[in-house]
């Protein structure tokens, strides 16, 4: 198993938070699932704790694992400031052992796309299965691929986002390019960060693309039964044109 391809993902925890602090459409969905399936809850690739901290604020017992020290450091600071109790663990979602089992395990916000190889996928799903209580649920949230995005002109930069620099007041402008490797099903993205007059910073982000029938098969052949597949956070059924693939499964 190769080293995880996330050492510098999204710049660092502070910049990641600044980029995504306005992203909240999935929060009500995860709260509903927590209330439905119960605790304890495990979030894989928890990042800076955007979801884990929110669930803990609602009174749920939550554990979050992530491989990035920068992300976890930010998560710990945020939960400490709010005096929220979350168990943070530095661990690789492809192979982890927590010596406890969970009623709900979640893999949200396209984080499954960091599993680039079949070995990575099998490792993650096997670890999740071992940590799931009898009757528990494993929920995967990933986008439904759009070829018009994957097959964009590779030399052209496209707007990605803007946000306020956490180290100052200037606006950070982020553009991106992408080259889609259709043999490996990996979208090779470059993010270009322009911060004031500083030298432009470039981050590379490789994301595995999962097509609908493929991810269903991967879930099934890694020991899970799909209970339902949702097309968006409003829990409408998955269909052609759905923006999301949200898979609710059990052992």
C-alpha cells in the first residue's frame, strides 16, 4: 500500500476551513442519519471536524480519524474552543484499528475519492466493516461524475473558489486545471492559490472517480448490502442526473 496522497491536500487545515466554512447543505442530512441510526459515530477522513463537531454539539458520541496532522490540529483547536468532546485519532482510513465498534460510520464529502487504488478501497471498506456494530450503518457520500467536467481543456484554468486569507485580510483566489486519466479513473487536479502579491502556490490533488454501477459493485463485493441509494441531501432516490451518490449500507 502506497503512502496516502494527502500530505498537502487543500493547502492546510486553516485554509481548508476558510474555503469550506460556507458549505453547510450536508449538515442537516448527517444530523438526521445520526438520530436515525444512533451512536457511537465514526467519521472517516474527518478533516478539520466540520461534521464531527456539529454532531458532537448535538449530543452524539463521535470519533473522527484523519491522516493529516494539519487537519486534526485545526479540529482539536476548534473542539477545544467550543468545549466539545470529540475523540480525535490520527489514522489512515485504509487500515485502522480502534478497538471499538460503531452504530454509524460515515465517509462524507467525497472523501472516498482519496482511495485511488483497488487496494486502498478494499482496505478502507474492510476496516469499516470490522468496526461496524451488528445492525449498524455505513454511509458513503460521493458526487455523481459529469464527463463535461472531467474532459475539460487540460491547459485552461477554471475558477475554483475565493476566500479570506486566515493570515490576513486579502482575498485568496483559487483556480484549477485538471487532466482526467481514464485508464486509472483518476482526475489529476492542480489548484493554484494566489494570495495577494505572494508567489503563487500550487497544490496537486488526485481524485478517484466512481461511476454509479461501479461503486455499487465495490460496496457489495466488499461485504456490504446496499439498503438505499440517495441522489442528494434531501434524500430523494438516486436517478440519472442526480448530483450525489449517497449509499446507505450494512454488513
